């Protein structure tokens, strides 16, 4: 009688083990998908935060440059850009002798 139960119990135990393994595999795949999603979200948040920090840093550097230029009595960058071509043209005219 014991052999009869053992013969029936062995396939049932094997089936249960296979279902457990399939369940574990599905759980592992779900965990991997969840981890990948969390990783992508974290990267997006980091990129957004870094972008905001860089933008703020650029604003502060621009403000510092403007205040430094005012303190030194320099013209605005746009005005300097207009005067540079005129100075370069004068230098070329003065340097050329015929």
C-alpha cells in the first residue's frame, strides 16, 4: 500500500515543485521589470535635478559676471561685440602700408 501512495505522491510532488519554480521565475521577472522601472525613474529624476542645478548655477555665474563688469566699469558684452569689429578694421588699415 505504501508503494501505491509513493507512486502517486512522486508525480504530485514533482508537479508542485515545477509550479513553484515557474512561480519563482515569474516573480523574478516581475521583480526585474520593477527594478528596471525604478532605475529609469531614478535616472530621470537625477537628470532633471542636475539640469535644474546647472541652470541655477549658470544664472548665478551670469549675475556675478554682470556685477563684476559693472564694478570694473566695463561695457556690456553686446556693446563690446559692436566695438571689436571697428577696432580690428582700424588695426588692419593702420598696419597696411603701400
